[in-house]
C-alpha cells in the first residue's frame, strides 16, 4: 500500500528534520497540523519533560506523561486532556498505553522508536481520518529503514508543512479544582446547577464535572472561567466556602489537597 494510506484512512507521514532543530520542527508541525487532541511520543521519560517544557515556553498548553510522575499528577494530566484543557501531551509509549485506541486526531513521533513493532502501537491511537507523523533525523536512518521495511511503507519523505499562521491555539476549556467532594456531600448536579443557573454562564459553558471523595474537577469554557471561580468562591455549599483554583497546563501542576 502507499506510504500515506491505510485501510482506516489514517495518514502516515515522514518528515526529514535536523536533529539540532527538532524542537523547532515540532513546533512548526503542530502549528500547521494541530486541530484537536495531540499526542507527542518520546522514547525517554526525561525527554518528555524537556519537550513539554519547550512547548510550554512556545505558548502551548502541554504536559508530560511518564512513569516517574506521581500517580496524582498523572491523573490530573489525563483529566485535563480529557477536559480539553490541554492541547498536547508528551508521553512515553508505556504511559501512552492509557489512551483509548482510535481516539486521537494527531500523533507525532518526536523520535523514532527503537523497536519497529512500536509503529503499529502508535498507529492504534489515531482515529480514522487522523494522522501519525514522524520526525526523522539523519541519525535515525537505520530505525527509519527498519520501520519502512517491516510495514512495507514508501520510503519517500516530505518537507515540513508550512503553517497558515503562527498562532498557538488555546484549548477551549479550563479545568477547575475544588477542594471538596462527595465526603462533603457535594454532587455533580449541585455543582452544575450552581454554575449553569448563573446569567453569565450557561449549561453549554460546562464540560465534564467529576466529583471525587475529597475534591472535584469542573471543566468550564475558558472565556467564563474567571466568572466561574468568582461564583464558587462567593457561594457557601452546605454552609461552607471551598477553595478552588484553575489548573494551568503551562505551569507545574500542584496536587489536590
């Protein structure tokens, strides 16, 4: 089959890049192709942190996901991603195993996997009509040839696409962390009613609401997130004020208390 076609309609593309300018190439690729949930795959845990930090410095709402993170932090990264509060997750192949197959619009291989069989696993994350894109440096030629040979792909590569505009898109939602949960008699319906009944915030402005034992997470549209914080902070719930803050995917995540 042709290198950029397969039975599910997923694009498979290879772009030649300079190893010294791989980060710039990734930023350019995301500018040109990002249209929703994006996963960037790296081979090393520390590399995930470096790449995620570089993307944040460029303005992206990006977080790293790997086995060295505390379980609480991994949970918050995934939750923000599901809430459309994070644009990009940078993960190892092991950590990416938590994603539902065929659920992502764009998967980018920051570097080529050591094992060519990982190509099939990376392809599984992409939804029909999405794309799996590889950044291929000269130093990775041997790995590239192994993947091409193993999966009978065309070895031709393409130049990086040119973005129509150099603007980093903001994720549509912000995830709020409220320090109260089901143990405090809070419920999803109560929190939805609190915000959805306000004149400035409609039901369409609310995304996922998840109430846990001791904390709650609320996804609200970015343009009304400040108002949502004000409402919650100014309202007594079961006779008590609860601390609430926005989880910012451009800075270090703090755990729930």
